[in-house]
C-alpha cells in the first residue's frame, strides 16, 4: 500500500496521518471528512521555492487556490512566502478574510464580472491576468473610474496540447481561456493593452493544462511564449518583465502514475527560458509558476463510514459510503481514479474486490471501480480514499441537500478544524419562503 506524506500504520492496524489516528478523527469530527496533511503541504510549497533558488534568480510561486482554499490554507500559503492565484470574488474574499497580502495575488478568470473587478481593485490585487479584449476594456474603464492603474499580464494560448484529459487541457488553440497567438489576436491585444490609459502591461501568461507528466509541453510553451514576446517587442517596442508559464504538474493518484518532482519542472522551465531569451536577445524576465494540484492533492485523504454492502453474484459487490459525488465529483466528471483502504483494518488482507459508491441519487455516483479492500470489511468500518486534496472540497456540492463535509488539518499529533461541517440550517439559511407558500393556520 502506498502511503503519502506523514501517513502510516500504527500498532492497532489503523491509518494515521500527521501522527493522528484517523479513527479518532472520524469519532471527533464525523464523516465524510477531508483530512489534510499540513506537513506535506508545507513541504511541497518549500520544494518549489527551493528549486527556484537553485535554478533561477527572479521568480514567484503562486499557489493556484482553485485546487483547495479556505482561510487556513490562505494563511498557510502566506506563511510559506508564496503568492496566491485567485479566480473569483469569493476567492478574493477568502484571501482578505485570512489577511493575505493582496499585492501577492494574481486574479485569473475568463469572464470576470464588473463587480469582481471592482472588488479586486479595491482589495489591491497585485496582478490582473487579462483573458480577453472585452476584459481589457472593462478593466481599463473601471480602473479609470477609481483613478488608479491596474497592473496586468495578458493571458495567451500558445497552441500547445498537453497529454491530459480534454476538460483540463487549456493551452491549445481551441480553448475558452486566453487569446490565441496564432492569427495575430494576441498581438492585437498586446497593442491594445499598451495603449490603455489605466492598465500597465507587465508581461504574458499561459497555462497548458493539468495532471501533466511529460515536460515536453512546457518547453514548447516557453519557446512559443518567448517567440511571441520577441514579436511584440519588434512591433511595439515593449519588452515583458514578467512571464508566467502556469502550473499543471501531475501527481500520483493510482499505481502507475509517475509524477515528477517540482525541481524537475523548475529546472526545465529555467533552462527553456534562459536559452529562449538568449536566442532572441531578450532580458531575463521574472518567471512565475502556479502550482495547485501538486501542492495539495497528495496531502488530502477523505474518510467515509461504510454502510450497505450489496453483493450481486456473478456481477459485482457494491460498497456504499456516507458520501460520494457531492464531496468528490471528479470520477463522474473526469473518470478520475483513486486508491483506497479500510482505515481501521490495515492489517487485514486486501482480497475483496468492490465498487465503492456514494449515497447520491445517481447511477453515476461511483467513487472507485474494482477496488481491493479488506476481506472482512463490514458496515461501520472507515474507508480512506487517498490523494483527494485537490478539487474535492473545492467542487463539493449540496446535491440531494446533503451538507458539505468538514476539513481538518493534521500535524505533529494535533488536529485542527479549519472548515466546520455544514448543517441543515446552514443549507436553508438563504432560502426564502414567501407568505403565499406558507401553510394556512386554522381560524
């Protein structure tokens, strides 16, 4: 069995994370429960920073908060000296609530609203990553109304197709994100940005996709971005001082996944940028990366309580848990795969093959197919699903009016609740019942 980070097996045959028995966590905080290995998160943050210090002089590591964000996570990122990539007014509000230094934020998104842009301007967001000409015009107007200048990167699509799921590929020509280099649209956008009175263009941004194991795409993207920068300089005289090459480094979800360490990605990007600027006589820009999944995915474990076990002879065995697609939509959305274990019976032989399903009213509510679990698994046992730190809590829903789970950080034998479990009252808090829908009272 593959353990991540600080996870291990104790003398009782129980899974422990951060020195805490997960059976105790389930007893105290209930299930489903997201458990985050704080030490592993911090190690991953530091690995990126250390790699840059070894390979490149001027850099920024911006954590892609869409992977997982709450106020405690924003505070942790600040403590580790990273910047923050935000994509919505809600993520900006979370960063503000955590006291995150807003000059270290990058505001992404392909359709930012006027309200979000105003909030970002008021909050002092450090960089707007402009995704379209429409956004550029809107940002310029709103910054002008405030009497300020918005500092910006222009997001372009370099035409690089990463070998990953089509829903998480973003750098190819046909993408809702960014402005294509091909056809001259990005060059036109750069001209427009340089002419805007209330926008200061600092550089360019791209992102080629997620869950990437082959660095070739990064090298090609870096070369195309620098070729574009040289073309912009030739046409306008502008030389970018910042270059963001996105994130997307893959992680281990199942046996067979072979993720690369952050140091390999950073070394690849550093070499590609150094050689690319030398070839084109460009100055060395500040290099920015935006890791998200590779910071938190392997640090997360979701705990469930086993319920009904339904065997259909000659077909399959369904093992139901008290969560499902409401707390992990990725299998239904991306056909994502995971590994699991019966967390209170790690010493039992894993010889029973089951399909792990949730309790949501959808036939597609399947978390794992043909998973090997303890032969003596029974209702009431605790199932741990590994590598659920990225995009699980972030994508959680209230489907079927099930409350969203709690989140705990564990480290050095201590468990801290960072997101409390939602209650039925929380779910109904925004409901409004007009008088005409209320039951009549008898006279």
